């Protein structure tokens, strides 16, 4: 552990200084198959103590869809006050291009992303821009399967709106690729990608605005806490936005971190692009 990172067994020692918690969902609250009970209990305890909890997800769907999904997984409603998704931010970006024909690169389950918007979906050859919400089949495909399609978009200089900047996600113990892997491949070909979610500022601005509206007051960034499991999105995004960060090790980096003793974990964190203020095996009270 680096000198600037404090290892915790529970969040109770630090919540007294936290008025607004921006908490990642996948990898912290659930693993895509079932909720993490200790995480849900910790968030409920935080709320009971006066902390406002806004779940902040790179899910490429509107918050209403994510709320339904959380309910189906069994995540209790007392674990959070509100939800903000990269899908919400992507919808704003799509609305700014009202009437322009787009190509949706992603599975049908993400179609709620376009509901109610003036966003005509067309084939790849007719599109004036691309909205990428994921792979068509993330169980069997990788970004390499899209090389020719992405090269064609790059030749036409189409902008890609990436509705989920995550590269990979842990789905019940299995790593599957996300839209961010396609956007990264597109940029490698010279294409231009706009990212709707973490680690970029718009999703933090939206989450903080909603959190402050719920509280009815302005909250200093020093009294916020960003919780997540991914260095590239959660920890980096918190650092860029000036927020204290708590990293949950039993998420996307579990294979690299959970078996390490504290000196080895310190060494691992020292090699990363960004380092959290706090680290915990799994979110717990």
C-alpha cells in the first residue's frame, strides 16, 4: 500500500467526514448475477447516518432501466438515494444531434437508450455517427471481431459516442468485454470517440448535482467519497475530479490484488496510473 492509501476493513471509520457518496454499481454493489450483501448493508448504514448515496454506473442504459435491474437482482432500495448512468449522459449527447441518423452498435437490450429521442437508427452505411453501447454478443465476441466495421467508420470520419467506457466487466466470475473496448479499438484506427461515463467529468457533474439537490445544499468535494473497483475508470475519474476515492479490491482487479499481502499490494498500487485514498477488500460497514 502506498503512503497515501489507507487500508480499511470497513467504512465506518471514515463515513463521519462523508456527506455525499458516489458509488459504482457493477463490481461494488453486485457482480452482474447477485448483490454483495455487505456492500448493500454498508451503503444503507451510511444513509442512516446522514450520507447521501448516488449510484454512478457506466451502464449504457437510462437510470430507470438500471433501477429495475437492481430490483430484479435483489439490491435493496435503502442502499441508495439516486442513480446516474453513462446512458443518461449519452442520451444528452444524442439529443444534441436530434434528427441525425445514427448506427447503433450494441445489443437490443440497450435500445431504451434511444427511447423518446429524435434519433433515427439506420444501417452502418447511412449513419452520420455511431452510438456504441457494447458488443452484439459479449459472451462470444471481442473487439477484434469488429475490426473491419470500425475501419469503415474511421474511413468516413464518423464520431462514435461510447455509452459505456468500461473495457471489461466481471459477470458472475467471468470477464466479458464492454463498449469501451470497441471505442479504444476505434481510436487506435484514428477514429474519434466521445465517452459518456467514468472517468470523464460529465457523469460526475450530473451525479453531484443530483446529490446536492437531494440534500438541498452544496457539498464540498473534500466531503464526498467516490467508491469503485476499477483503476482506469473509478479511481482515475475521482482523481481527475478532485474527489477522495475508496477502491474495492474484490472487483475487476481481484485476481491481481486479493491474494497479495499488504507490502505486495502496496507495490502493485504504486505501479498504477492512479492510486486511491482508501482501499478495502469488499465494501462493508
